[in-house]
């Protein structure tokens, strides 16, 4: 089974705890309701999960992850992979625009025509109570664990 790692930033906001989510890029996700995600990606051979989470954050958001000591929230099944999620308090973090790395996809599938699309096309702070209805289903449990640990 494939393994990914992600970094879930959180902070106190006007409506309580907020989490930083990214919107998955490309035409497949454009019109989907649950198209938001914790910044995450697959581990490379021999790579530690936390190192992968920080690397993937930088690739997807376009800036390095904030410094600090993250808390391991655990491993969560998401479709055909598992995602290890780390949470990090990041009260001063903000970006004006996501500058994601791109991935090559075949469009339409089977056509032999390939285009480069951003891995993610947006990133924003969302109240944790709303985040569960935005993220892909496999990541809801990670948000629940964070909320429980923070007492939200």
C-alpha cells in the first residue's frame, strides 16, 4: 500500500481553530465539492514521514513549511493509500498565492495528449468545523483527531 505524509497547519482565528487546506488542481477536481486536502504526498524511498510532509508542503504551497515541532496525529486510510498526518501550530503563517509544482496528466485519458497542471490551485485557512465537509473523505478523521486534541 502506498504511503503519503502531510502537514496540517492550525491556528486560532476569529471563529475558533482554523486549518490550512489546499484545493487539488487540474480538471478532475475543478467541479468537485470535496476537493480540498491537507498538503501531502508520497514518501520517497528511505524518506522519513515528517521529512516527506515538509517537502510536500513546500512543493504544493510554494513556500517552506513553518518551523516548529509538529505533533503526530497518526495514520489514516485514504482510498488506496495511507496518509500519516502531522499537525503544526502556525499562528503567523500566511501566503498571498499558492505556487504549486505541476504534474503531467493525459487529457482526455487515453488520448496521448499530455498537459501540465498544478498539484494544487488554491490554499486557505478554514474553520476546523467547516473543513470536514471540504476535504476528501479519508482525511476527515485526521481533522477530528486534531479537534479532539485541541478541545474543539
